[in-house]
C-alpha cells in the first residue's frame, strides 16, 4: 500500500533580486508625498499674494491635505492586501500626479483647497502599500535596514523641503514659483509609475473579499472628528472644538463592536482584530500614538517661536530646524541596522534621548536665545540635533518591531492602522502642545515666546513619558515571555 504524500508546507521565502531597486521606487513616492507638506508651507505667502487667500484659506491649503492624508490609510491598506499592493500603489501615485497638476493650475483658492484634499487622499493611498511591500520583500535584519532607509528619506525630505520650496519660488518668481512647487511632482510621479510597473512585485490575495463599507464609514467618521478638531483648533483656538472627541469615542466604540463581530465570524472585517493579539504589534501602535504628539507638537511651536518671536522668515525658520531633520535622517539609518539585534531597548533609549534634547531646548529658550548675540538657531541646533537623533532612532525601529511578527499577507492593513495612529498622534500634538504654547504667550508679546516654548516642551514631555512607560512595559513583558518554557 502506497503511503500518502505529505501535505506541502508553506513555500520558503525567496528574496526578490530587485528588492532594493523596488525600495528606491517606494522611497521616491514617499519622498514626493512628504516633500509636498514642507514646500507648501514655504509657498503660502506667495499663494496668498497671487490668489488673495485669507488666513482661513491658507490654513486649509495645508490642513486639507493633512486631514485627507490621515483618513484613508487603513482602508487603503486593506485594498492593497486584497487587490494587490503594486496596483494600489500605482493608483495612488497616478492620483497624486493628476492632483498635483490640478493644484498648480488652480485659478482660485477654493479650487486649490479641493485639489489639495484630493492630493492628500492619493498620498494616503500610497503609504500603506509601502509598508506592506517592505514586509513582503524583506526579512530579518534586511527589513530593519529597509525601514531605516525609509526613515532616512523622511528626515531628508523634511530637511530639503523648505530649501527646495524657496528655490522653486525664486526660480519661478512671485506668480509662477508657487505653482512650480506642485508641478515638480508631475515628472517625479510619472517616473515612479514607470519604474513601479517594472520593479515592484505583484502582491495581495486577489480574492473575492467583501469590503467592510460600514467599518470604513465608522473609522473614517471617527478619525475625521479627531483630525478636524485638531486642524481647526490650529486656526481658531476655540476649545469648543474639543467636544468633537465625544462623537469620535462613540463611533470608535461601535467600530470596535462591529470589527469584533466580523473578526469572530470571519466575515472580512476592515481591521482583523486578531492583529492585536500580537503583543509587539499592540505595544508599537500604542507607543506611536503616545510619542507622535511630542514629535509633531514641538517643531510646530518652534516654527512659531522663530517667525513670531524672533522675526525669522518662513525659509529661515525652516532652515532653523534643519539640525532636527539631519539628526533624524542619520539616526534612522544607523538604528535600522541594529534594531533586530537590540530590539525594544533601542526604542526606550531613543525616547529618553528625545526627552533630554527637549529639556535642553527649553533651557536654551529660557536662558539664552532672547539675550544672546549668537543667533537663536545656532544655540538651539545642539538640542534639536539630539531630539532628531531620538526621533529617528524611535520611529523607524518602532515600525520595524511593530510589524516584525505580523503576517505579510495582512502587512498593508497592519501598516495602515499604525499610520493612522501616527496621524492621530500628530494632530493631537499640534492641537494640545500648540494650545499650551498659545496660553503661555498670551499677553506677553514677543518677549514671552521663549517662556511659551519652554512650557510647550513641558507638555510634550508628558507624551514622551507616556511613550517611555509603554516601551518599558513591553520590554519587561518580552523578557518575562522569553523566560517561560517553550
């Protein structure tokens, strides 16, 4: 009698020979979406003079992109997992190219705002596919290096944005320069589309999965309430906007109930809650939600400190925080190479380093920058470099560790959830740390900006402390698990 053949196991992982070229293609798309934020900030005065946009219109030219960008990562991740990451990546890049052209051609403020919202939706479609593709193409220490490369690109885009924006405006002049800020995305995006078709691997389950429309609507509405409140608070400083947190919590409660039921019944939830049974994933998402308010809030108030307190131009203000971007870019590369060896202790140490840099920033702002012949930007460069090193050494390793044990099949969805947590953290940080800053400088004039910056640092340190607690708890949990008998 013939023995039955054993069931075939899962296919062994075979590295894609073009994976590093594919990563460069992904980084180019991310660079384009991130650069668009900082270059637009520099272009706002020119846009105001050319289109007659008021303060509210200028706010929404920036915030409309940010708001839309944060609404779609989870849905985009699910679409990528189900229908192919390369396909959804190409859809996102194509949309970004078209909406960039529309932004550059906009005849009025209203058209520009609408184009920016559509541009943000396209950008939000791209990012989760990159997370999923990295998990698909890389394993082990190579995955850490890949995420480290992405972290370096983020820091570089942050550093170069104001310089590129200022250069394009100088090249094109008062009326054409701000349009070039958007047009520059068109040739980059077309090149990315061509290379993506050649080098990005196909992926996704390509099955007939029912899209959880109800879950997408609940998640989108809940996220919108949080992001809209934060965005509008930046413009209006009206505390009544915080009431929008109430419907956000209620919608979140119903979302969790729905996703729990669909997960239990295996009916294609938008977010498979079994993801959160992986301790490293849960800890990483919570840590991102805790840390990003500090990471986003302090650069925001620092820009206000430079421009309103010290009279810097937008370009000079952007150059003033270059030390932060340089530290972030350098440390992301190094941390990405060592994260798989060191693990969560690297993240905990990075949070502590960011906190030390922030404390030094507050001390300099209080004691020296208002009364020293040395330019404030030089005095603050050291603390900002430390903060940048802490940020780069935390964000990239946390992303790597958070997604390390996630099945690559659901990699884009998992990355989308993580990115949504980061976007919510960014919005909360800008609102809360910004509110503390404005309260601290109220009635004090330009001389109170150093005090306001120091008080804002204190608020940001509360978030850093929370991130440290989450990291330490996860570290201790992992050590206890490692001592258990297998």
